[in-house]
């Protein structure tokens, strides 16, 4: 049968890492040893106490519901742990109706626009940025208005770049700090401006807080909900994936504006039926010990960050070690950057190709996150120290 697929499917851009995977496979088939620093997926195992709690809960014969739908018989311990965590960590008091459990945040980011946007509606997203904001808009029949993040503005989204008529029409504005891929940080003044924009133009502010717990050197990333009155116009997508080395577990939450939280619950009740109860117990345990667990989880990333920055700086770069995320956002060598602006030339794309071709090392070209990511590449610190060192030695050779 000749299946005809939806226009929606056709509108999805190619998955950023699918293209990378294909190129890597081709090189390996040629017999080349390929090291990839492309994907942000922690190599460090999930902390033992979290795994132990999963094992306990999945084995708990006293829980007659342990095999059942997570949304019908939810684990109240998880939202309670979220509320306690937000209070301790951010000084934010959340009401029970301001929390919904999600399957990590990608799930929630993709589904949330279904609750907010109608066909033809528009959402605002940063560029460079996480591709799923746009995917969610497309699934809901809407489209994306992109706002550039500029290095000269410390990659803070400038709401003044959004035309007023577009702002009045838009349903959502996505922001993400600490930022992937640029590693930029935002302070409460920035979040206050975003909240103000949301209130003025009746736009729901969606903060993707995937990296608030991946921080170093004593830096503490704020929650947008620390801004007075933010829970009237903002929601925050929190995830255990990156801060607790739990990407495969698929656990997170949406918090903030209560009616928006309820709307996502309604979508989820009709689509996914929630997460396994044992996972929710384990995630509750993770949040209840967040202070110690995240501090330990960040140690390898800090060590690798320092090692890679030192190597790059010795080779002629001038990188300030970022205080958050599991990435480095690095300018391409000058001989590539010089050619940007030439017809069809992509400095980050060319650098990525040459690096793979000559040295078998894979990084993510900034261009993959949108035109305004051009001129930079992203190194993920989620690889063992020796692998990272070997790969960065090759990267340094490209700067000669
Ligand atoms: C990794 C990531 C997510 C999603 O992670 P989940 O595993 O789905 O929680 C969301 N936003 C950004 C910016 C990310 O890098």
C-alpha cells in the first residue's frame, strides 16, 4: 500500500542528530575510528540511591498498584517532593494544583502546545535553540517566530526584537537558561522582563529549566517562578534528566500557572497515561536528596569542563569556563570564521565535516541549532575523560 502521510510529518525538520548518526555510520563502515562529542546524554550512571529506590518500589508487594497506570493511581510522593524541592532550592511555594508529573521535559514541551495553540497560531522560540519548541508548535498546527540569541547580548533573548503585533498574536514564548547550546545564564532581572512581556502581551512564558541543577563554582541558577507574580503568566518545565543523570528514565514535571498545568494534565490523560509508579517513587527520592546528589553528579562535568577549557585555551582559544550545563560553546577556528558570509558557506558545518573527515571526531555544528548558531560548535562533556581528551587534542590540531 502506498501510505500517504500527513503534511505535519512533512513539516518536521530532519532530526538534528539523525544526520550526524548517518555520517558517523558511514565513516565507521569505511573503517575509521570515530569519537563523538555530539550528544548531550550523561555517561555517568544514575546515583545509586535513586536506582535502589526504583528497585525497592518495583519489587514492593505491599503496593498493589505498582503495575498500574501512573496517572490513574499517581504517586503523591513525587509532586510532594517537587513542592519541597522548589521551596528549598528556589524559595518558591507551589500549590498542589501547580504541579504535574511529566515523562521528562521533551514529552511535555512537545505536548503542551496542543493545549494552548490552535491551527494557525504562533509561538515564539529562541534561535539557536532546542528544536522541540518548534516541533510542538507544528504538531499543534501552528508555526514558530524565531528570535535570535546574540553573543553580543550574552545570548539573552531580547523581547524588544519581537514586533508588537506579533507579540499580541503569539500564544507562547520559550526561553531556556542555563541555555543549550550556548551555556548562557539568565538572572532574575531577565526573567522579570520576560514575565512583564508575557503580562503586557498576554503570552504564556514557558521556561525550559533542563539545566538549572547542572551548575559549577557555587553558581545557583534561578527559577522563573522566583519573580513576583510569575506563576500568573509563566510555566516551568523541570526535568530530572540532566541534573541527576536520568535521561533514560523519562521523569520531570511542569510547574507554575495552575490552569496551564491542568491543561497539560488533560492532554496527558488522553495520550500517555503517565509513568510507572516505581519511577515516580525513585524520582521523589532523587528530589528529596537533590542537594547531595546533584553536587556529586556535577563533579565529573566540572572536571571535564576545566580540562577541555585548558586544552582549548592552550591551543589559542579564549574560552571562559561556563558556570552551567554539560556543554562548551566554542567559536570555530578563525580560518573557517573568515569565510562566513560567502555564498552558501557554513563555517560550523565545514569545520564539523573537516574534523570528522581528518580526525574522526564529531561535534555539533552551531548551524544545526539555526542560522544564528553559525560560527560556533558545541562540545558535550558527557563522555569519559580519556575519550574527551583524545578528541579535544584533535580539535586543537584544527586550530593550527
Ligand atoms: C535535554 C533537554 C531537554 C529534554 O530533556 P528530557 O530528557 O526530555 O527531560 C529539554 N530542553 C533542553 C534544552 C535540553 O537540552
